[in-house]
């Protein structure tokens, strides 16, 4: 995949913490995996030379994780979580560790503005190519540790997960209608944590979450996730001007879940769709305006050209959006999607 470039990049990045400046996410591991994946390894080290300057050191641990439930969502325990997952992945196969922890972490999908699950998705994709590679295993451990430390539920999702477990589906999943029916918070100011905290005050929020019917089979789950990524990508063209960076996550979070499905037991697939839907719905409700604008007109380009432009742009969100868009374009053939990374590049 990279002739060692990705491993070298991971080694440099693993000397840094999962966050910087208090709580901003370290995007380095995700961006370099995407650059290598799409044939741009020559850009990786130069990109890192600039990016690493903003990052913090690896956080120190306080004491070992013994009661994981009490430590879940405690950012002060980030160093402890990194150590915990490093040990787990040295002692157990990575798919076993992922299968144990995915259902524990999934209800907290808002972690780090969804960057916990996004980083895990990139790490799993890298491991699919080389499952015994030590640097890639370390990256999965750091991704899981970050998710655990920042674990954060999206308000109103308790019933959503209960519905996925207990309520049978009655009709086909209708992602487009569910997205179109999402309400918005009135006060779209402040950071993501403040905005998510306003969702319980929106009367239509929980009913809107429930409009996406549960998947009844693995095939329905996969199709629902693919459609969710597709529709969220088209919505970026309508709403991205309002929050060019944050609305990227409405696309990349469900993409990460979709990429992880093949590594999971199929009984975990339906709740994975529920969590991905909640993440995209929340990002849309707290950042997107009610009324969108006409999608921009962008000169036609091939998928390879789209990613090459994103790589030259260099912003980590543009790179990650291009990476996600190429996945959904390959699955759908919808050429409208190819305009989204260039549009993001103009806005950011």
C-alpha cells in the first residue's frame, strides 16, 4: 500500500496525542492514510512536517483502566485508554478487540465531534491490507483509546438504540425522507458540544430521529449506510457554505461506520446504522440551515483528479472529504458528488 510510508507516518504521529489545544482532534493519522490510499505517498512527510508543529505530546496516564465504565468519556484518562488498548491489541487479535469494544463505544459516537469513529474507520481500512503490521495495530489502539476517552452520546438516542434492538422494521428504509425531516436548533452559535447540548430543547428532534426505520437484515443495513453517505454528500453541496468544516463530518462519520462493517459480526450492523444515522442527523441539525442553496457548478474531473486537487489543497478536511466522496462515487456512479471536495476546498 505504501512501501513503508504509512508506517513511518504513524511512527511520527504516535509520538503525539489524539488532541491539541485543549480538545481539537489530531487529524494526522486519518489524512495520511487517505493520502497513501489514493496514491500520494510522496506528499505525506512534507504534509506532516507542517502539521506536526501544532500537535501536543502523548498524554500521561493517571492509573490503569480497571472499571472501564467509570472511565468511559473521561478525557483526563486519555493516556490510560491509549495504554489499555495498546495492551489489548498486543494480547488479542484486533478483530476480537474491535468486536468487543465497538458496541460499547458506538452509543458515544459524538466523541470528539465524531472523530473517534472516523479515526477508527481509517485504522480498520489500513489493517484490512496488513492485519499484523505493528504500526497499524498501534494506530487502531490509539483510535479506540481516543474514542473511549471522549465517548459522548448524542441526546435522544437511547430510544433509537432500543428501537434498533426490539422494534421490527415495517417498510423500506427511507434515508432521504428522514434527512429532509430533520429540525434545526434555533441558536447555531458556539462549538459542537454547546450545539449538541441544545438538541433536547428541540421538540421535533427525537421524533425525527425515529423516522429512519430499523434495518431488518445485513443487506438493508449496508444499503442504508451507503444511501446515508450518498445523501449526506449531496446535502454538503446545499448546506456546506454554512459550516464548511463541521458539515464534512456528516459525510465522513457514516463513511467510517460503513468501512468498518466487514470487520464486525453481522449482529452489530443494525446498531451501527442507528449510530451513523444519529451522527449525521445531529451534525445536520446543529450546523445546517433550513434552506439550502443551489449546488455549485464545477468543471468535470475524474475521481483521480478530484483527489489530486484535494491533496494539493492540503487541508485535512478537504482530503478526508475527497476520500469519502470517492468511495460513495464508486458505489453510486453519481458524478454530482465529485464537485463536493472542490467546493469544500473553496470554502475552507
